[in-house]
């Protein structure tokens, strides 16, 4: 199971990279920096932790989509 603080930090980095890319475009400097920071954080994790993060992220997306 993934530590809640690590999940929160990773989720925040993923969310920032997603939002910045949608607002300023994938080619903008700010989006590229946010994406790089997220991938650096992601690459520092072991494989099981990455899997736990993405599995939980999918559950969160499904739950949010079910709300409307």
C-alpha cells in the first residue's frame, strides 16, 4: 500500500502537470517543467509504488466520473 503523503505529493505533481498542459499547452515552458518534475518524482519510485499510484488514480477518476 502506498503511503498517503507520497500519494498526495505524486497526485499533486500529476494534477499540476495535467492542468498546466491543458491551460498553456504541452509545448509551453511551464508545462514542460511541470511534466519533467512529475516524471522525476515518478522515476524515483519503485515499480510497485508506481503501480499502486496509477491503480488508485484510476479508481479516483472512475469515482469522479460517476458523480457527473
